[in-house]
C-alpha cells in the first residue's frame, strides 16, 4: 500500500501545470509612474542629453505629433514614449528570468502612449476619502485623494514633481494643482488640470470611468465617441457643442496590431505594432521523500502592443526597434536617427540605463558613439545622484540630483577637463524652484530667484547680475499677479523701470480680453489692446490704440486706433476658420478701410488662395499656393502671376526649387542626419556650387564656395560650439608670393567673443555684461571703446576710441528721448526726441534744428517739417507711398511713384 501511494504521488507530481495569462486587452489599471519617470516630464531642454535622453532616469524622452485634424479647434494625435524601468534580472534561473520578464512587461509596459488619459479608476474609497488613479495625456500616471469635503491632494510621492518647465516656473506646470470633482452620485468625475483644461469622465462600471469630453482652456470642446468601451472618434466643437470643427476617426485602436487614424481634412496615419507571445515550458526537478521528481510548467503570455513603424503625413517611413528586454534601441524618424546601448548600473535596485548614445555621423553615415554616460544612481528619499556624460570631442557634462530627484547642478567641462560653465538650482521644501545661478568658470553671470503665490506662480522674480558695466551687481525685480481660477493666467506684471501691463480674460478661459500698458509713475495708460469674440469664443476683432481709459468705448485722448476684423467661414469644411482679415483705422469716430484679404483653403486646411482688396474695397490681386499633405509649399504664384515651385524629399527637406522668373534652379543635397552637404544654383549658362563638410558634432569644418575656394573651420570650442580658427583661401601678395590667411577667435562659455586675432596677428579683446552685451572693446593699439547700460539692458553710454561720449535717456516704452554728447567731460551737443504713444513727433538735432512729424489716423507719416521746410507724403489704395511733395516755394519738388503689385517702381 505504501508503494502504491508513492507511485500515485509521483504520477501527479510529474503532471503538467499550465499558466494562461490574462490577455493584455483585459489589463485595465495603469501602474503609477515611478519617480524617475515623473522627473522626465518637467525637464528643461538643458537637462536632456542630445535633446532626447533624461540624465536622471537614463532613458529616452520622446514625443511626436503624427496627425493634425485642422479646424477652428485642431485635434492633435500625439504619442509620448514612456520607457520601461528595467531591473537587472528577475530570477537567477535563465528560464524563470524570461518568464518573469514577460510577466513584468505584461503588467508594467507602457511604451508609446497614445490617448492614455481615456480611462480613470477609483482605487479605493471610504467615508472620508476616495483614491483615484489619473493618467495624463503624456502617459504620466498618479494617484490623487479626494476628501469627503471635496479637497484634492496628491496621493503619490512628490519626488521629481516641481513647478518648472524649461527653467520657467509656473503653477501650470505643477501637477499638485490638479483638482478633481466627484459629481452626480459618483457617475461623473471631472479632472481639472493645472492649465485649466477640464476632463469629464463618465462611469462605465463600479471603478472604471471613460473620458467623454474635454473642455480646453480656450473653452473649445473635444468630444470622445465610443462603441461600448472602444473609442471610435474624437470631435472638436464650439463651447456649446453646436458645431463640429474637426474629426479624428480611429480604426483598430488601441488593441489591434494595425491601427489607422483618419482626419476630417483627409489626412491619414497608421501605426504598426508587434505583439509578442511567449509559450514557455519549464521543467523543475524536486526531491520529495528522497526521490527526484520532475514538475513541468507551461506559460503563455501575450504582451502589450509594441510600436514598430509609423506612417504619418509628416514622415511615412518611421521605424523603431527594441532589444530583447523591450527597450528602444534604434530609432529612424523624420528629424531624429539614433541608436542606444544599455548597461546595468548598481543601486539599491540595479537596473538598466542608457550608457551609450550613437548617431549616424561616422564614415558612410555609420553609427558612432557620441555620448558615453555613467551614473551614480539617485535613490528617491534616500540619496542624491550624479550622471557623467562624456562627448566624443572630450568635453563632459556632469548632472547632479538631490534625493528628491530634482536637478541641483549642471557642470560643463571642456576637453581639458576645465570647468567652463555651471548652472545651479536651489529649491524650496515643497519642490518649487527657489533660484537659478549661472556661472561662467568662477564668475557669477546671474542669479535669478523667485517668490510664489499658493499655487506656485512666480509673483516676484529677482534678477541679480552685473549689468551696468561698472563691475557691481544690480538687482532687477519683476512683480506679477496670477489668477486663482485654475487657469493661472497672468493678470499684472510690473518691471523695475515702471512699465506695467494689466490683462483681463474671457471668464473661465485663457482667452485675453484686454491688455493695458501703463506708466507706474503717473498711472497713465499708454497703449490699449482689446479683443472680441463671437458667441462661440472665436476671435473676431482686435483693437489697438493710445486711449487713456480702461473702457474700450471711451475714446478720450485717442489719436490712433487700428482695428483688425476677422471674418469666419460659415460653412464646412473648416467652419469658423478665418476666411477674411479686414484692417481699419478710426478717423473722427468713423471706421475707414485700409485693406482686406480673403482666404480659400485646400482639402488639408492650408491657405491656397489670398484675394487682396485695397482701401477702396476694389480687388487688387490674388496669391495662389499649393501644398502637399505634410504642409510643404509646392508652388506659389505672386501678385504679378509669376510662379515659383519647390520639391522636397520624403522627410520634407527642400531639394529643388525654381524661382519666380524660372531662370534659376536651386538644388540641395543632404546627408543621413539631415545636414546640408551641397547646394547648387543653376542657370542656362552657369552652375554655382557650394559644398559643406561637418564633424561628428555637426560643426561645419569646411565650406567650398562658387569659385572652388575652401574655408576651413577648426578647433571648435566644445562649450561655445564655435570655431577657434578659420583658414581662408591663400592670397597673392604684391610680390606675387602666396600668403596663408588665418584668423583666430576665442569665446566665453556663453558663446560671446573674448578675443579675435586677425590675419595680420592684430589682437582685439572684448568684455561683456550679464546680458552678453559689450562693455569694453580693446584694439591692437590699446585704444578702447566703452559701453554702460541701465538695469533693463538699454544702452546708457558709449565712449568711442577718441574719447567722445554719448549718453542715452529713454522713456517708459524704451524709446530714446535724449542723446547727450561729451568730450573731456564737457557737454558739446545733444539731441532730443519726443513721441506720442506710437510715433516720433519731434526731433531736435545736435545743431538745434527741429524736425516735426505728423501722422494720419492710420499711423502713416503724412508730413515732416525741418525748420519750416515741409515734406508731405501720400499713399495709394494699398498703403504704399505714391507721392512725395517737398515744398520750397516756386521750387517745390513733386515725386510720384507707380508700383506694381510686388512693390516694384515702374513709373
């Protein structure tokens, strides 16, 4: 009996165990973005390696817009790459490691995200709080907590979250400003994004909600149409959802391997995906009761779609490949071509990061490593980290991060490992940017610091730097007020020089209604701008004038008012897109026409015809244009019916054109990376040819001109990215010998020229202020020019090499009102300038003579008077000068002009 039991036990212990995984289409809830992924969505362009690589996460930051459905509100089909966080391994056993890799990819992989924000989930709830998982259009996924009182707080870690985008702080960038409203007995959830956009989700089952509508910051609507849970189309509409402006239809999205998108303006885009399936058998040996048994396992995994090729109007042949861990390793796009290599970097959790970025800049466009990257991996909440990037030219960049995964410092070293530039970031405890300090070697260029309102909007910005040219630091302060309505609109801005700008907006939108420019010191309005919208919030009128009342209907002190009216299409396609632009000016309270332009559109939404009418409302001429689906201009016919044509390669690069006279053909040739290699101008009798050569860093190293002369550019400064030496074609001297012509130039880390040595070895030296404006030029004979500045960057004084000094004074709008001339500290002359709010009206010359200027109500100069001598100007119906009358008693001179429609004088 004992043996019978053992036989039965062994039989069942050898049985096959099958594991069938859930198909990816049934995988619902996205995983929360890890801190390293979050940091990638708020990066400054300075942060990215080669403009594509996040130095913190060691992964790619890519996004592409593949299709635009044009209308009065465009619909954009944009994909964002969310690279997988890939651990070193999942199991020591190779077979089990493969199985667990597929398990991990099936659960965690996001890859290229297209419309990832369609779903929202309730994760948990009780009497006090509801936890929701929200995915944003860029694929970032976070959890939020909504209390029973309606308060929204971030329920995920704040590592990597801040209020900056490209070094600019704003509440619109801080994901903690997201607000969520649970309404209609939990049947509707509204997510108000930090830019003011509202996304409305409707309940599909107990915890799952689908996006039904987006109210954009400009009040336009995006409506999402489904069949069951499958998205069929997206429509853009006016705010009251009466008119459809554009449509994007989806086929096979999101689960089919082939997905197609069709816009209402007849453009198409398709995605081809790879969907890998793992069928894996694993036999395990086990020792039971001293007997070795075998247990067989069968695993079947169907992975998510992995995008491998894209055909879009912008580029029809984009391809992507991945390594065996599903990490993107090769990319062949319209503007970007690269490959990358991965390596495990040790940390608390060893994982793969990109350690080499390769570009097609080698011989025969082969890929060579441009960037070698190593990491001291930061651990969220525990320790900071460092990323070291070495470029092929020997220079390097070091990125340093805090334990909150925020950038602390970027250091730039040249090929001799000398520190040339440094950018430091400091942060408040809540992750808002406190300051940015830029250094050029050891010298501070500027310090920019910020104070904020409760939403992270900068209400005070302080700029500290050496500006004036006296080697002392000055402080400039900008004060702001920002709206508290969720849109974070700028309401008020005041500069140190007293210039104030005040803004108002259409309620519950980011659409500007007015902009008033004021003088702080007399509280006077200088310039007014007003904007008007139709009942669907489309712009229909813009007014700019010099009135002094905030009421646009109050014309007190108005000398000049210009009005632009926008006529909108009243039929499909392209309903409510601009059909006409009419320009008027106000003349004694009456509107007078200046010009009209009416537009026609091709099937893709490009303007293909402009009909121009003059001030008499008479037809003047037409301009015709042709485009391809990418929006490249194929031909244009000018007002005198001359036609130019253009041809492009599949990436939209111009390779051939014919000018309007059709007498000159231009041809261009490019390398794989898109750099111009050759340019030809071809006529009946001549071919003018230029050619260009580059190094691996895209630096121009030689240029051959039309005559075969070659100029060489060498010894590039690795930080300034400019050549230290230029070698020109040899010249023949007076004794018929040849002479080498070389110049040298040296730069600071910001690219400004510090020293120039000409071909005769004469040396010129230059010094700059924080704005990189010149403050001293030293010539070979040691003579100098000096420049000083006001805090706002305007030139304050200039001293030439002979000691003549000119001092400048400006009005509140930055216009020169006084120029004073000094020699040996004595004033020898001055010039004065007087203005109305738009134009120069009086000029006092150095010799005391006066010129006065007058303008019509359209702002056109109609006369100038120099010491009693008057010159008058008149204009034709298209606003061009057609007569100049110079009065001089019986010697009055009248000059009349007649022009064709491209402004050539023909009489």
